[in-house]
């Protein structure tokens, strides 16, 4: 470690932005985003400008909302204005959040629930909905079977929400996966309330909901939003305090270093002045005629051109250019400088650690919305744990999805505060049934010919034993459980109650035991059986004709042409429905096949990596001093990449060779598997990662369909080469 030989500048207080500078800071932040995005666009054509949601109209609307929110902050919270600006500018748009979280699907279900519970005339609703089921093909994409509403009914409501502005302007692409259907250019410009059919249907649908119900939804949303912002400011206040503390400590050391350097500089100038005087006196002395009479032991005196001094007098002292023994204080000062140098490096590392953890906090609170206990315990003092770990009071996530849309439509500023609102919605989405993982019919082993064998059989009561009599009434006939359910609902429970027995063990791993576990098994059984209800295709003439290879019935000419027309129209509708069902089934099969092929390719690649690791386990790794091609490295990765595992020294050797969207999670760090969700590829250093973390990463990656790769040796150059080759493969 080279000692510090130059004066060090003081770190400024860059954490505070005065109210008069808020607008300048916002504009500078937006300009920074655009520049960074333009640079990324040159390297990765998949990235689109639309992802920024910073069109002129949207920039103006977001800026206005942000300025208004800053003005409404308390005086205490205005100290963190810079972080609040950063949070709400440097964030993704709603389009990927809608695409992954299906916000409008949840809003559609909530609307149907509210209309149904108020016995709203279905005829009134039907008149507002699309009448061509082909229009619904791209909606209700999440694999959900609702026990109350047909999927086409839900999709019809979602269609009205999704396409509410289609008669004003075409759907706005976000430039990536999805469209701007929450916020939009139209909404930002205030041009989304035109008198056109799509808006009329949308507004008529909302008008069927009582205003009190809509107001309550907004109130619940705003309450959750306030709790979320309280959580944010509590966390950012702590990290700002930590930053200021570490910055001030570093500045104090830098000040002391500069003072020592000033003293050494003064000593050096004195020393040089003395040498100049000695040199001048020597020149004035009588010069011997015979060069052999010169003193051969006379030292070479340093001059102003001495390389060590040209850079710094301190360097000259350190390099022996000056005789330190002439002044004992010089040695003391140099020793002190070395001690300060060590302290400076330590303080700088501590400040860097604070900056890194503060950045992780901002990333987590936007992309996840909330924190795990492990994260909070590692990053924050105990007095903040309760505040940061208290979940939002979300009793109905479907309601909050509707409220977000309604707030956009009613001109609220909250949805335009992207970072904070999307951060809160991340927690809301995670509360939805489909929020954490997708259901896959292909992976549902419980409905194969032979469901999984249970290690323990649940203690179900006999559903047909009449063991339940009405207390106090001897004349009342005892009932069985099946009879009681039927009397109350008119429904029959499935006869096979043991299909999901094997789930009992998995429920236990979640901490769901005894009566709660039995109740869960009943729910799974009843709902999944209802989803697969068998229809009587024997009553479908066209279907039976096909499977029986019967010839079509010869047409006759009826006298009642009106009846014939109605019959033909019905037949056409039936055929359309059958065709749509067949096409949907074919499309689903195609998607499943593509998914299986992609999964098979990823698993084949993973297997090849693992085989090579096993094959080469006894082979000595290449040395770390492999020559690195400076023309290639550092390489900017095109895929979003996460590297799990490896010791700190291992990571340090690899990091300088790669840049871009790549994250290194060393063995010594807390491993957060949520990073898998946003990655394109996962790399694992298998010999330096805890078993529990390894299996958690692998399982999460497979559930999300993320490819897994493994490093083959310990050479930084070879590891980087693996990543580069995989990245270029596309």
C-alpha cells in the first residue's frame, strides 16, 4: 500500500439539497438518467427509450408531483430531499410491474366482487363489455382459476380497464414488455377524459360502484402509502447519519494528514535552502586544480530536479533523497504519516461500506417494497427493527390495485411518485395469490395418474358418518359432514379426499399444522377439483359427430326461415367457441412445449457444467496470472447477471474484468435470492457457497425459469471468459 504523498481534499456535504435547488437537482437527475440510458442503448439494442417514462408530458407531470411532495414534507424530512428525489426518479416504470404483477387483473376481480355483493344487475355490466372473445386472448394471462367468475368474465372487465383510452389514441408501448396502461402520456397531458366509447364504458363501469366504496379504497391506499414512506424515511435517516459520521471521521484524518504534510513540506524547503547555501559556499571556495584532490566521499546533493521532490517533498524523504537523520522530527512526522495513512484506508473502506449498504437499502425498498428480518438485523440497529419489519396493513391487495388505477384517473400525485408508489405496490403485489410464484399446470403432480405418495396420512373425519346431532333436540336427525355442507351450499364435496395428502409435509415446513393444515387441504381439494370439472360433451352434437365419424345430417328446407337462421347462428357460435377453445388449447400447448424446451436446454447446459466440474475436480486450476486481453476487458455484460458465491479475494480478482449490469454476492455477504427474479442469468461458484443458500438459489432460479451456469476453474481470466462467451451467445 503506497503512502499518501499529496494533499487530500475534504469531502463535501453532498447529502443536503436546499429548497431553492430542488428543481435544479431534479433536472440534473433526469439528465443523468437520459445520458446513462443513451449510452446503454448503444451497447444493448434491447433497451428502449420508452422504459424511462420520461416523455415531455410525463417528465412534466412527474416533476410537478415530485416538487409538490417535497413542499409537503416536514422540515425534518426535507433534510433528506436528495434521497427522496433519487428514489422517485431513478426507478422503473409501471409497465414491467403490471406485466409481472397483473395489477389490472386484480382490479377487475375487485370490481366484480363489489358489484356482485351489491346485486348489481348483470345486464348493466354486460352492456359495457366486449362481445368478441377473441379480443380477450391477450388478457388474464396469469394462470388463475377463480371459484366465482369465469375467466372470460374477469378478462372482459380487465379489457375495459386496459383499453379505456383506445378510442383516444393507440396503446402506448413502454418499449419493452408491455404497455403503459397505469400511467401514460395521455394521463400526464390530461387528455384521457375524452367523450369516446371506450371512455364511456370505463366511466360507466366505475359509476356502478358506490362512491363510498371507491373513497374507502383510496383511504386504505393512502394509509399504506404513509406507512411505507415512514419506513423509507426511518431507514434513509439512519444511513445518512452513518454516512455523515463516517465522512466526518475521514475528513478529520485527511485534515491531520494535510497538517503533517505541511510540516514535512516546510522541513523539505528548509532542507533545500540549506543545501543551496552549502552549494553556493562550495562554489565560492577555491577550486582545486587537480580533480584527484576532490573528496571522493562527497554525496550527490538533491536538487529541485530530483524526481522524488518534483512530485512531492514527502516522496523525497520517503525515498531517501533527503537525509532524515539531520532532523529527528522528520522521522517522527513520517512515522505519524504512515499511521494516519493506515487509518485513512480503514476509514475510507468504512465509508464505502456505508455507501454500498445505503444503495442496497434503496434498491430493496423500491424493487421489493419491504425487508426480510435477516436484512434488517444485519443493516440496522435494534431500535429500528420493529418499524422496518412491521408489514403494511393490507387486508385486501385486490382493493389497493384498483385504488392505484382510480388515483391515476382522479388526478392524484401519488402514482406519479414512481419510486415510492411502485415500491409500495411491490409489497401489495407480493400479497396477491400469484404475487410470489406462478402456478404451472405442467408441474402439478397431484393430478397425474398417480399423485405423490404421502409420508403421513391426514387425520380426516369420516364425511359420511352421521356423527353430528343438534344439541338439545332429540328429534333432530344426526347429520354427516357431507350433509351439512350440502344443506348450507347445495354443493357436493369431492369423494376422493386424499389427493393432496402429500402436501401435509410441505405445509408443515411453512409452519401450518393441525387444524389449519387440514383446512388448507380441504380448500386445495375442493378448488382444484372444481377447476377440472368434467363437461358432458355427449350433449354436444358436433363433438359427438366428430368422434363417431358420422356424416353431417342432410340439410332440409324448413318452412320457418327465422327458426333456421336462429339455429344456424347458434351453431356458428358453438363452432366459434369450439374453435376458440381448440386454438387456446393449442396455444397453451405450444407455450408449454416452448417452456419445456427452454427448460430442457437450460438443464442440459447446467448438467454439462456440473459434469465438467466433477471431471476436473482433481485437476489443478490455472494460475491467476493468466494474461488478460486489454482489448476485451473490462467487458460490459449485456445480460442482467448475478454471481453467487466465492470468497472476497475471489470476487476482487474477477470484478475489474467485468462491468455493466452484473452483481457479485460473495460467500461472506448475506445472500438474497430475490435478486434472481430480475436476473437474466445466474452464475454460481459451487465450492464457496453455503449449502442452504445454494439450494435456495437453485430452486428459486428453476421456479422462475432462470438459466444457471457454474464456473470451471479459479483463474479470473478464465472465469471472465466463461461469462463473456455466455453473454455474447444471446
